[in-house]
């Protein structure tokens, strides 16, 4: 059994720490956030994740997991899981990785392992971490082993995915890769693939970039379709009969803290990331495209009322980070629109959040931004009864045109240029 320090006990670090502790390792969570540390030492958690609360409670009670606000100097393995946000100019903000790496330097001794789990721009381990770790005086790759092992868990399924997902381990040399593989083998049942640290960084970024570029293609199809008088959704449905084609669905933009951010790390580092850059711009332009469509449908914006249904970055979650619908709302308000909103998941994360049959009252158009389950079986007669003008814009192809029209309302679909 090893003693493991997890630096950053957030959405990634805490479940990771708890999983290692559940296998009998002695685990210390090191975090600058006192609230997170105090909660953990009481066996409590301050983030939402199914199954995590019980797991943490159990391993803390058994004494396998503790937390502190200083970096412990008696661990065999140091796992860095701190945030890697982007700056306003879309470059990576690596201050957290840098300070976490600096915190490790006085704590490591011969035989220790340092693992970066945070999603990071290519060459972060080689160019940012190794020069700092060398200050320990240990021979890197021999006395101090270093690797990047990106995390790919899906919020909501974290405990299960930590165990069953395959894992990429990119060591700075083979000795590092092999030692780090052994560390993860105690919690991972999926395949563990060994490579270099920079390849591992590229793998994680390309996974999310693959999604972003493909969504951008679908969004471009939606825009072209509206320009050329075609229904993009018919095109997608029929084109996808081709055995080697899988066009994704267009929408009002890409959000969240991964797909909307990670491709920028490649744009920053490589002048060749042109398609990736253009895809980011395409996806970021969608809220404005939706805003323009709303304007066309209701004949202007200033003084009009728009009801937005769904503001989170994807269905059935409460997360509004980088949400394109939040951006759309800001743009509408900036254009003088009176915006009312309904999101059964976002709670107080969105101001003035109303109920399903209240938010549409008096509006000139109702815009479905996110296809939450709660919107599935709405009563369109009730939903549209008190609207000022009965217009519905569906940005997700979620509702049936016939159901909306049966309630005497007009149905508009993002990407349908056939009207
Ligand atoms: N959340 C996800 O679903 C997910 C999935 C895959 C990858 N990632 C990546 O994992 C990394 C961590 O993300 P997260 O969502 O867990 O972040 P988070 O904000 O939930 O948690 C990070 C924690 O690190 C702490 N911290 C910051 N700097 C520190 C330092 N110098 N020393 C000690 N603690 C420090 C913060 O206080 C915070 O508690 C990011 O690179 C993210 O892109 C996240």
C-alpha cells in the first residue's frame, strides 16, 4: 500500500482520493480551500456527485482519507488535480498547476512519483513542471518519476467511470510510465495505455476537440441550411444512413468547462490548429445566430419580451459554466429585450427563474434553449395561452411541430430554412 497526496480535492481530486483510500491506501487531500478541507475531515463533501458522499464518509471514518491545507512531506505519490481555466484572451491560466508543482518540490524524496491529472496544454509536463521539479535536487526520471494521466470522467457517473474507464499514462520516460501504471492499477479496471507525457496531453485535448469540431460542422450545416432553404435536420437524418457518416446535431452553442475550453489550449500552442480555431469561433457564434433569428421572427428586439426555457450547458444538469444560453440572454438584455427564464435544474444560478407555465406569460417568443426532461411533455395550449405572440423557437429539435401548431402557435426550428 502507498501513501498518496491528492492536490486539489474538487470534482476530480476528491473522488480520486476517495477511490484510492477505498483500496486501503493512506490518502491525504491537500487543498488551499479551508472549507473543502474541513468538510472532508468531517466526512462531508461540498460538491454534488452521486455515491461520493457515502464513499467519502466511509473512508474518512476508517481513517484512510484525511485533508489538510499544507502539502504533506511523507507521501510516495503526489497527484495534481487543480483547475486549468482559460484567461480572457483564451490562453491557458496555468498558475494553479505551477503553484501546486512548487508546493511539491520541498516534499518529495528519492522514489517519489508526481502525476499531473489536470487537463493541460501540450508540453506542460516537459516545459512547465520539469524545470520546477528539478529544484528538488532529485534526478528526474530516475529518483523522481513524473507523468501526465488525464482524467476523462463524466460528472454524474464519476465513481463508476473512475473504475471502468480506460486510462492513458504518459510518463517522461518508461520507468515513470510503468510506476504510474502500477499506481492506477489499484483503482482502474479498464485498460491502461502507456505513452509519453506530451502524447497523453494531446490525447485528452483531441478527445474534446473532436467533439467540438464535429459540433461546429453541424452548426455550420444549420447556418447554410437557413441560407439555402434546406432543413438541416432532414439532411442529418438522411446523410447518417451512410454507413460511415455520423453528423452531430446543431444547437445554440457549446458550453461547459471542458469542450468549450480545451481546444483553445491547442490553438494557443500551435499555429497549425486552424480548423480547431475556426470551429471554436463557429460554435461561439451560435448564440448570436440564434439572437438574429429571434429578431427576424419577432421583427426587432428593443422592447420585446423573450422567454428562455433551459439555460444550463446541457440537458438535465445544474451547471451553467460557459453556457451559450446564458450568453444569449445577456445579448438579448443588452439589446433592450425583457427576458424571462425557466430552468427546472439551474435553481438560483439564474436570476428570476420561473415555473414552466409562468415564464411564457406576455412573451413575443418562447425559445427552447436546453432540452431538459421536464419540458418533454408540456401542455402547449397551457404554455402558449398567455403569450403575447404565439411563436416558439426550438433550438434542439426537441418538440414536435404538429404539437405546437395544434395549440395555435407557430413553430420555428434552428437550422430549418424551408419556411
Ligand atoms: N470536473 C470534471 O468533470 C473534469 C473532467 C476531466 C478533467 N477535468 C480537469 O481536472 C482539473 C481539475 O478540475 P476540477 O473540476 O476538479 O476543479 P475544481 O475547481 O473542482 O477543484 C480544484 C481544487 O483545487 C484546489 N486548488 C487550486 N490550486 C491549488 C493549489 N495550488 N494547491 C492546492 N489546491 C489547489 C481548489 O481549491 C479546488 O478545490 C482541471 O484541469 C479540469 O479541466 C475536470
